[in-house]
C-alpha cells in the first residue's frame, strides 16, 4: 500500500526551495552575509569602545572636578567640625557642582549624620563603595541604574598632610551625578550605526555582483566548452587569462580536450582501418568463395555415388563452405551499414503477403504459425523486411522452441506504427543477456566456440529496422519463451487498410527471393539466406539466438 504523500520523506541531497540555487545567487548571498557579519562586528566593537570612552571621559572629568572642589574647600573646614560645619561644607560643594548637576553627601566620623531626605536626590551609597572609601581610603566610583536612568556614584576620602606624609582624615565625600547626556550620546551613536548599516549592505551588492561575475564568467565558459565537446566538437578550447585557480582549471581543461581529441582521432582511425580491413577481406573472399560454392554444389550432387567416408567429407566441406560464404556476406552487409552506404529501396507492399513469401522461400510455413491480417499495406524495402523477418524467425526456430508464431498488428488510426512480433516457445533469454542480444558477435554461452550462425544476424536485423526509422526490442514472455518486437513508423497516409488503398495497388511487390538486382547496389545478398536457394533453406537459416543470446 502506498504511503500518503505527506508521510513520504524528502529526497536526500535536495535543497529547500527557499535557498538560492544558482551559483551567482549563492555567491552574492555569501558576500552579503560576510559583509553583514563584518559590519555588525565592527559596529559592536566600535559601540563598546565609544561607550567606554564616553563614560570614562565623563567619569574622569567628574572625579577631577570633585577633587578640585574638595581640595579648595576642605582647608576652611574647622577641625573637628560641628554638624553645622559639615552641612555648610556639603552645601558649598553642592553649589559648586551646579554645572554638573551632582548631589553631594559629606560624612565626618564622630559627627552624626544629617537627614538626607532633604536632598533633591538622596545619595544612596552602596556598602562596597563605602568600604573602599572609609576602610581602604581610595577614591572609588560605581555606575548604577536607578529608575531606568544611569547614574555615577563617586566616593572620595579627604587626605590631610602631616609633615611629609599624607594620611586619611575622618572626612569622606560622596557625590552622584546623572549620565543622561552620555547615554544620549551613546544612543545617537547606535542610531547612526543602524542608519548606516542598510546603505552599506546595499552598496555591498555591487562588489558582490562584480565578484560573482568574475568567478562565473570562466565557469560559464567552461560549461559551454564542455557542452560543445559533448556535441562532438573536440577542437574546442578555453582562453586562459591570469594565473589564478580558474586559469589553472582552464589549462587543465584544454589539456584534457587535446588528449581526448587525440584519443578519439586514434580510435576513429583504428575503427576505420578495422572496417576497411573487414570490407576488403570480405570482398576479396567473395569471388573464391563463389567458386568454392559452385564446386561444392557439384560435389553434393555426386555425393551419393561416392563411398561413405568421401561423401561425408564432401558434405562437411559443403556445409562449412556455406557457413563461410554466409559470414562473408554478413560482414559485407555490416560494412555497408558502418560506411553509411546502405540505402532503402521503398516500394508499396502488402506486409502480410511479404512475410508469407519469406516463410515459403525457406520452407518454414509448416513450422511457423502466423496471425497476419490481410490488407496491411506500407511503403517498405521488401528485401530488408525479408532479412529482418528471416533472421528473427530463424533465430527463434534454431535457438528458441517450436511452435514459433509471427504476429502482425495493423496500425490503428492515428497510431502510425506497424508492429511485427516473433514469439517462440523456448526457455526464454537470460535477463543478463537481454541487453546484449543485438551486439555483434555476442554469444550467450562463452564456452561454445562454434555456432551455426556468424553472430551478426540480429545485429543486421537491428540495422535494417533502424534504417527504416523503427525500433526493435527483445523480451521474455510471462508464460515462457522470448518475443522480438519490431515497430516501423509509417506516414499517416500509409496506415489505412486495403479497403482504403486503391485497387490499382493490388500488386504485393517483388518477392524477396528475387531481389538480386538491388542487393548488388545497396545491401548485398540476402543475409538470411534461402532466398536464392530454396532447396538449401535449412542450411541457409540466419544467425540464431545462440549467436546473439
């Protein structure tokens, strides 16, 4: 049972649609991310340093001003002072700090503390700050947040001079001042950084596009060059610019293309030499083989009059000569296909009648069942159709199993395909062999050194089908046996039945066995055999399944 679509797992290796897929987009996004991270990092560091500098300057200035006022007013304070003297000293310090808007609290050991609630902003001194001032006798400061506003607390002991030393006096001064102005400066700095970030990122797109263009241009050229090489233009080369990694890649690509062109040229030269050698050898062997065949025909006629051993030898020589002649004819046929010299001689034929003549010419009509609807007409090369049917039927008879059936399906309206099937009743074809049944000289049983055919029968049949623009495939039937299916494309005007065809076209075309004229010019002799020598139909059967499967 299929799982619902929502339960299926996504494929591995696929990117979410929200992510950029193109290399240009990814480069621009990466550049912008780097620019954004750099800008944010720089802004954060600048903000921290600027904030610390602003607060440190304000703090140093406040401490300096407070110390100056204390040093100016402290000598006038009576020792020991009264509560009134301490309050007066505090008021003087408070008045002197009007410009900085600070609040001052003064404490003298031994003098009772006054009521701090009378101050505008009561000075609340933390215990840690009081301990630093009154115990360790050092100037200390602390930034605090009160009611959402920043404040600076300063604690300062008043030193007194005795002879050459300075000692702490019982007098301590505490002041607090707001940092609203400094905080406003910091906020203004942050706002300025935020306003400048977007234009900076916008401007970063321009160098990002330029950088992406510089990277993608050679990559695009490499892709186009690879596409041209895939099309067979092996002379394609890249222009090398610069000395960076992309230039090294271009040089490597050029070296690869040059070696590939050289290798392909060598392979083509060797292939052409091999084809020329096979064609030359086949052509040179044709004449002596024709003479040998004539001699063996005469010897076959007189074999009955010879002694048994001599007659057996004569028949063996005749049989092997026939095999060699058929192999030479097959090689010549293949060489014509390889050289592009094979041509079609189309004629309007009755397909069913042509197939019947193929079977009759080889005396197979008693061994092959047919389902051939009448009136199926098409423009085909009758000799090549004869080769295709003869090779496939002979292959099924010799290496499949009887009964063998030939099925013809008339093209349906709008289909435009003529379908011929050859079905045998044998064990079928090994699935590992199926992809290779149409390969040249392929044998399913590698241990078998000899076979009745040349190993080219099915390959020649495939080439003849391709020459018509059709297809041929092999498969196994579910109930056993192998089936070869031939599909030939037909123009729409040729897909009608005999009832649609004019009566003047009733002639079914020339018999395949009599096509010797065109065979000399475009396709050689009948590679299936039997067309010219009906009496030898069994010996002249085409290369069978043992050669191909």
